[in-house]
């Protein structure tokens, strides 16, 4: 066991007190930060709405590339979902990362990478199998998404999921 001299004890205490003063000063600076400069955490419903809107835009893009006119009613239901989701998005969040208007075909603007010639590459055509898989995947994700949502948004998410599940079943049958 090592014995501390009085001098060592006072030195260690002074170092500790200085460290505590620095920590309190630094901590105080953070607490004095103006209210308007603190970043508010994003609203969970707004985050979910953005995710749902992106999902819907992607699925509408798949339907837009599908070869059959018989799929138009499916696409229109997704467009109705998209319109309702956008309507619920707070106006302050509408300009941040979510396209505000559908593309010229009534769906979301398709993002196609330019080819070597500088023109957009043609979109690959979606098959019934890929549409059914997209619908099933979307429907499967809705219960998890509804869990943390406000009651009104959870109800909408559940309704959208039920529609997507019905689409998956319908797409398994001959059109």
C-alpha cells in the first residue's frame, strides 16, 4: 500500500478541481445554446410519411413500366394512396426530399440513368412476378410501420397494406 504525502494529495485534488471546472464550463456552454439553433428530432410520422411516399413512387414507377393496360386499376389505387400520403405530409416537410408532383404519366417521375449517348436509358419492363413481389414486400412491411405511427396514420398504413396484400393475391391469378 502506497502512502500519499500531503503535497501529493493537494496536487491531485487541485488537478481534479481544475478538470471539474473545465467540464462544468464546457457543459455550461452547451446548455446556453440558443433555442433556435438546437436541432429538433424529426417527427416520426413525417419520417414515416416520407418513406411511404418513396415506396409508393417506386411501385407506381413499376406499374408505369408494366406492359399491360389491365394493370391500370392497380396503379390508380397506388396513385390515390400517394395523393393521400402527400396530403398528410406537413407543408414544411413537403419540399424536403419528396417529389411534390407526379410525373407526366400520372405516376412518379421515373429515375433512369443516362446512357453513354446522354439520353435516359429505357426503363426495364416490370413483370407480373416482380409486381406481385413488390406488392407482397410492401404489404409485409406495413404492420411494422403502423406500430410507431399516430393512430390516424396507423389506420391509413394498415388500409394501404390491406390493399397491397389484395393486389399480391390478384396478381397471382391470370389477368
